[in-house]
C-alpha cells in the first residue's frame, strides 16, 4: 500500500462580524464533534484571519495555496498521506467544512455577485463645490 494524495478546500469569503457571529452560533449549537468546540472555534478564528489577509497567504503558511474554481477562490491544502493528515490545515479545513462549508460557499458566492455588481455599477461621486 502506498501513499495517497489528499487535499481539502474552503471557499474564501469576506468574514463580516455578522457572518462570524452566525458561524460561531452554528458551531456552538452542534453537539457532534470529533474534537472540542474550542478547537473548532479556534480553527474558525484562524480561517477568519486568513480570509481577511491578502490573497497571497493564509496567515503566512506555505502549506496553503489558492484554487480558482467556478468563479470562486478557495484555500487549498494537502499532500501525500500514509494514513495521517498531510498538513495541520487539512484537518482544520475538513472540520470547518463539515460544520459551515456550505455557508462559506454561499457567502463567497454572495461576495462574488456583489463584486460583479460594483464593477458594472460603480458608485457615482458627486463633486462638492
């Protein structure tokens, strides 16, 4: 038996205070965890910091890159595995995805739509005299 390539992705979205509160609420309400709620909430905090950083990094980690897929941008991590997680972020991404992955993807889609609308209809500035 050889090593397998494993990867995990999470959509990148703008994590507003309202979105963070909603994500934390979903995680806090769930009773079935492989790890402690505190760990998952910590993973969410790490994700929020990474999603808020520039597109070149996920909190300065070289084990995470970006994937452009169907108009959205995702964090991606992974590598060869002999039965263990290829990166620490792989485990974090999978746990977050199982809790709020659909919500993150929905928000990323909303952000993309808002960005496209802003390009089509830029705000009009009124010059003051």
